[in-house]
């Protein structure tokens, strides 16, 4: 497996930063998304349900990455509030981290194992069930 590249991103409110190097030893799910993409919108709804169901779990860290370079002019705080999304959202200024992870479209979900290696990459047509199979495999391994 390939070591996941490190990065640091600011939260939407710019009050906190998140870095892969500082992440705890648990499975990490990165989701790259934009507000205009129908597949992203569908994926975000599924990820919100997953976030709520895993709220008491200490085994999965979900990091939602808004790709600003592919979503200009969006009022992100308003969008998140209107959609009632409560998961942690960080901003990729431009497409820096999106490019670092060689994403080809949105949404892209990257699962990183406890050793900070890229274990699975899911592209725009992946279902939440596909992604959850990968999460389950990583949690039990």
C-alpha cells in the first residue's frame, strides 16, 4: 500500500486545522466534494447519515473536504446550514489536496488505514454500501 500524503487544512470557520500527521490511529475517511455536483449531493446525504450513526464510535474519523477550486462562488456556511450537515468540513484552497490525492472527479472517497496508508479509493458512482464494506474491512483488520 502507498503511504497517504500528509496535508493540513483549515475548517470552514477557520477556527481549527486538521492534519493527517496529527490524526489518531483509527481509520480515516476523506471525502472530496463540491456543492454543484448531483453525485456529491447524494453522497453528502449518505455521509451525514453515516456520521450520525458512527457518532459514538471511536474507530472512524470522517473528514469532508470541500474542493474550492472546483466550486467557485459558493457560500459554504450557508450551504452546510441549509442542508443540515454536521460532519467536519475542511477547505481545500484551490485543488491542492485534491491533486495531491490524484482525484479524477467528485465525489472521491479515500479510506486510509490505521498505519496511514491509502487502502481504498472510491469514485463518483460508488455507493455508501461499497464504501462501508471497505470501512468494515479496515476496522476489523
